[in-house]
């Protein structure tokens, strides 16, 4: 453990994917950070956690320079992503929802990326390695946060070395809790974690080589096991090779592990007891939909599971957390550089909390379709009556779970309506549909993707500082550029002439934030360019001074 350099710009509590994504984002902006992680290393235990990266997350990894690495980590690209409903793998087939393998998918017209499979035990070390290679991220493993305090100038974090018991303090300009659902940061701040418990489940990480050899249903990413009371378990491929996550669902109270026989339950799902398998580990967990009452208190922020938990039905938890990292990195950079105002922290809390509520609600709706709303009573019947019941159950499952297997709208369609750092233009909002996404340059939305002549995406223009897109017929942006210079805002002006790009952005001037969301657009300059910039940079009248986050001597 090296010497502390005085005050750190940012201290990140939690060395999971969200914490390291934030550290990487900050480092690519030239900002140092320290990551405090109580485990002795990254991904020390093989766990069957999150593994689905949606299209928006892959756009972020594209910005962070990791998209190709994630696409090529070793996951077979010819494995179907289907979901099959059955009573057991050797029992009755109820239905299949087919999704193409990676080899056969092409990106939708509105994004340069496709969603990817990358288990967290692979993703976490990738992110940690990328962050550390920047030379700007100091990782303090085996270090546990005990408490934190803050004042007008920064945050003091009181930590303990879990191996030696030695206690010491770190000082940072800002601190971010990325330390999971049982967040000590959130607890120290006294921020309520509001929501509901959906059930108590148990998941086992199971190794089965070439599972398709032992049943007639063929390869699928996921098998859902249906009984007269509904879905009672599922098995999902972790790596599209030999590792599977087997989950027993749905107890209203904590399961008694001493009475649980995961091997027997797995054999029930397989429909036979002669399949060679190894249960590597199993863990009980609480399925919940909870959101912190606020994501910001003073100079301390929350992100990832510390800020929100979702049912894994849809894979939105990790992806929402990665969006938090992208939404917070530029804000902290702007504050540390002095051009951002304190209002950006409030904007982050407002924007990302609303996305968390939206995404977790979508996940809970998906889970409701797993266990209710359908008459499952005839699923085990023999003969024509049973066949008819299973056909109807399969059709209803396919209809109700379509938004889970096809969640492009959840991934891409969130918007920051009502944010204090967004200037609305009165345009009607697009429909917020779980599956369908219509890209738009309406303020608050993700800036549209269009391919440029040099084979770059318009998305590749964004990520560092604010960008002003200027289309043919736009007025001279000099007054806006001058106002930016007076405030220290690193505004870049990009001229674009392609008609299809202009059509996607709909206005002659479009201001895009570093996180790739549109902040303002119009066909003419505002009467007061400085006032516009003060809103976008979180320093509008009624807030704090234009640069309260500037901390001399750190960066």
C-alpha cells in the first residue's frame, strides 16, 4: 500500500464492475481515483452473477475502448440465445422463444453495437485491469470502510486493513459508494433504501459439460421449469459452454439451507438422475426492488447496487449501474476542473434515480410474468387436454415475457426529462416502450447514432467534453463559444453536413453532454448563451457558485 498523495480527487468504495467502470471513466478524463475494496482481489470466487451487457452498455464499452475485448473473450458466437419452457428437460416441452446467436445478429439501425454475453467473473478483472493500466487508479484491496465524514471541502474515509487490522484515514474531494446492496456508504449517510422484497431464492453454480447430450430440447441459453403453481426454477448458461446458474425461486421467507437439497432439485429439473454434474457453490439471495431515497448527499454519491436493486429478470441491474458510472464520471470531472457547478450532483441524483425506478419496475413486471397471471394448473396433464393446456401456457408465457427477452427499449430509451441540467424544447416525447426504441435528439435523450463517412458513429464524437453539433444553415456559434470560454467549459464545435445526420438531429444546433445525452437544441442561438451554459453545467442562478467543486491541488 503506497503513500497517500494527500487528498484524492475521488474515492470509490467497492471494486465491482460499477466501481471500476467509474474509475476507468475518470482515468480516461485524466482524473486520479482510489478504489477501496474489502476483498483481497478481483473476482476471487467464481460466482454466477450478472452476465448480460445490453446495447447501451456496449456503447459505453466502445467509448472506454473495451467493446472488442468483451466481444472476443471466448464466448462461442454460434450458441443460440433461446429460452425454452418445459416441465423438465426430459419432460413436456411447453414452448421456445428464439433469439439469434451473436454470429447471426447485426446491430439495430440505431446503434453500432449488439448486446453481449460476458459473465461477471470475466468482466470484473477486465475492468480492473483496464483501470489500473491507466496509471491513475490506486486499488486498495483487503480494505474495509468503517465510516466516513464530510465537510465543505471534502470527505474523510475511515478504513481498516482486513488482514492486519490497521486503521487509517483517506481524504478525497468526492466519494462514491459502489459497495452493493448492503452499502456501508449508504448506511453511513443514513439514506433510506425504499422498496420491496419480491422473494428469497437460491442459486447454484453448476458445471455440466454439453448439457444438450442429456435431453431432447436442444441448445438454449435458458430453460424455465414450469409446474402447476408456475415457474419454480430455471437454469441459465453462464458462459454458453459448461457453466450454468440453477435457481430455485419463490419463497416468501428466507430458505432453510439445512433442509435444501439442490442436487435433488436439479435432478427434478433435468428429469433424470444420471447426468454428471458438479455443484461448485450455491448462495441464497433476496430478490428485491429497492431504490435509495437520493443518490447524493453533499460530496458523497451512490451508484450501482448501493443505489438500486432489481430482480435479475431482464438483466437490467448491472446495465443500470454502468449507466450510473457513465453519468457520474463526467460530472465529477467537470466539478474537479472547475467548470461544473454543484447542481450537476443534484442532476445526477435526479436523472439516475428515475432511470433506476423505471428499470427496476420493468424487471419486477417480468418477474410477475414468471410466477403469476397464467393458469398453470393443467401443465402436467396427459393426453389432448394436457397438450392444449401446454400450448396455451407456452403462448401466454411468450406474450408476457416478450419484454424480458426483447428489452431494447429499456436499454436505450431512458431519458432525463425534468433534469435541472437539461433544457427542454417542447418536443413531444417518444413512447417509452420496453422493447421498441425510436432514437431522437429531443433534449434529455441519448444522442442518435448515425454512421459518418469515415466509418465512425456519431456516438464516437462524444465522451470527453461538451460537443456542439452544427448543421448546415446554423448561425455562427461564436457567442456560445465565447460564453463557454469565459466559464472554462471545454466546448468543442463539430460541423456535420450529411443529410441523414442532420435529419436524425432535427435542429441546426445541438449541444451534447459528455455522457452522450442531448442537453439543448435549436435552430438559433439563445438570447443569453451564458445562461444556457450555466444550466447545462449545473451553475444556474439559485445554485452554488459556478465552480464550487474545484479543489486546488488535486486532479
